[in-house]
């Protein structure tokens, strides 16, 4: 089974649900999300932070702009979305962040647009972002 998400379809499978949470992961092995702990195959811990939405977003944006193949696409209020493009095959992964300062969290969702399995690339990427964020990167 191969799921294909084209550039045109990306906007229909990204963003927030009506309840304000990031969308759940599809039944594929190329997605992680912090909003649904009951989905053990796709669950990843949210980033932890203290401060305002502006402070968290600035720090997160600063990290993303220094990461290879990353491009910030949407930055609006408590929501931020970036695209990561692989060097060799130019595959695109969509990475979404939802800042929730009242919870002390930044919820994350990272998913590949193509394929079924990403060899753990999305989980590793969020781990690297978490490491940089926790180190206090600006």
C-alpha cells in the first residue's frame, strides 16, 4: 500500500481539527503526532516549554531556519508548519507545531507526503528538534 499526498492535497490533510488539535496520523508508518497518546504506533511526546506563544514560536522558527532542507511555510498565531525536503529524492515531509503555553507544550505532527514507511525519519527529526529546543537554542 502506497499513500501519495500531492502538493495540492497537502492543504486538505494538514492543519487543525475543529476541536483545535492537530490531525491524527493516518494508518501509515510515516507519521508521528503528540496529540493522541492512545495511538501508540504514532505517538511522540510534545515539546515542553515555558513562556508566551511569541517566545516559543520565535525559538522554534530559529531552530527550523537553521536545519538543512527546512522551509517554514505557515506561521499564524499558535500554529507553525514547515516542509522538509530530502536531498536525494526530493521527498517532502510536513511538520506542524501547535503552541499551547497553558499546557507548557508544543504539540507536533510530522508526516511524509509519499509512501508507507519513512524508516523512522519523522520520529528522528522531531527528536533532533526537541534536543535543540531543550538546549535553549534561540
